[in-house]
C-alpha cells in the first residue's frame, strides 16, 4: 500500500484511507442499515489490508462506536481522525445534525469521541466545515489548541471548501485540510496544491464521485461530466469507470490520502486493487484534464 506524509504532521498515511461514514447506519442522512457483524468485518478488513488512516466524525451515527467496539484493540495500527462542532438531534425517524460552534460543544465532542472510540487520544481533530466567521466568533482555534495542549489530540485540521478554505490556508493554523475532489468535481484542484504548498496535509473526500450510478451512490448529474468528456475512450481494457476516477484522484501530485468509504468487503478489495495500481499514467491524466476542462469541468481558483 503506497504511503505519503500528511504534511507537517509527519504522519505516514496510506494513500488509500477509509471513510467510516458508510457505517453510520440509517438514522443519519439516509444511510443504509449496518449490522454489527458487517461493521466488524469491514473495519478489520481495512486494517488487515494495511490501510492505516481512518476518518470519522462525531455526527456519523454509529461510526465512532463501531470503531471503538471492533478495532480499538488494534489502536496502534491506524491513524485516527474525527471531526467536531457537531450535534445529533433526535427527530423521530431520523437524526438531524446541526453544528454548534462553541467551546462547550467542542469539549463535549472530544470527550464523547474518545469514549466512543475507546482511546485516550485522537491523531487528528478537524473542525467540520465552519465558515470563517463562525471560527472567529467561537474562538475555535483557541479551543482546538486547548484540547491539543491536554494531550487528547495530536494535530488539528479542518474540513472546508471554497470560499472559506482559502483564508484558512493563508492563516497557517491548520495541520491538514479535508477537501472534496474528483475528476467529476474539480473545483478544488488548485486549492489542494495551495494547502500542500503551505505545509499542510491533504485529505481528499469524494475521490470516486460516490461511485458510478447504479453500482455506487453517485448521482446522474455528477457523472454527466464523464459522458461529456468522453472519458470512456481513455479506459484501459477491463478498467471500470470508478477505478479510473480513483486513479485520477491518486494522480494529484499534492494528495496525501483519499478516504473511500464502503461497508462491502468486495468493494474494499476492489478499491485496494485499483489503488495498488497507482496513479494514472501522466499522459492519460493530462488528457483527462484537458477533456474535462473542454467539457466545462475545471478548477474554480
């Protein structure tokens, strides 16, 4: 499994990470049902395969509890990232997840996450997509540093998007950035490089476009860019569209890791097989970017 350094943290992370949102259960954002045995199998399969970066969040339903229940005894084998600023509110047949950007809530988040995941430290604590104004008004950076100083968190990061992410990068505060990106969603392509050039690690989410419609959870609208750019013409013999998208993401020169979620061991094995092939060949990568740009899918800044 190929590895990269997560920016100034110095942590060596596998370029293919695991996004644990897919084991959140049905109460959060229309998630699919997850049996305890399914969660146990997939989490252990992730570690057995050598993947060493796991990303979750306070508001990912059952995810943190499953991590604590089924792999906390293997804590030395993985780098653990979670997110804060979240709440979970019972709304009858589902849970809502409003964010509350206060010191009290962030402190509640970290204590709950540590307990759920049966660990005494988190490698990376990330703010879960606040605006710049919310971060400033809540003095959130000071709170993160307070938590870090307690030893409960090693490094601090943020999950963010344009337009706010540019200011966060310029601040030099955050050790990592979690950023949405794939061939079908190239808005942040240059921002990823900006973050890396500032010394931060880059964690890519959405790196397979949520999978091809019908086979995965990707939408027809998102995947229209594939058809418009005629990317089928660039596929190797036997290569899937999702495989090509993952290799496109891995080809970004400033990527540290991309988190891909699944609860299906067969899908996990396929993702690993693709990732082990590595990035797209340079000439295919550049041709894909050219075609996507011509089809109106390019970086926003």
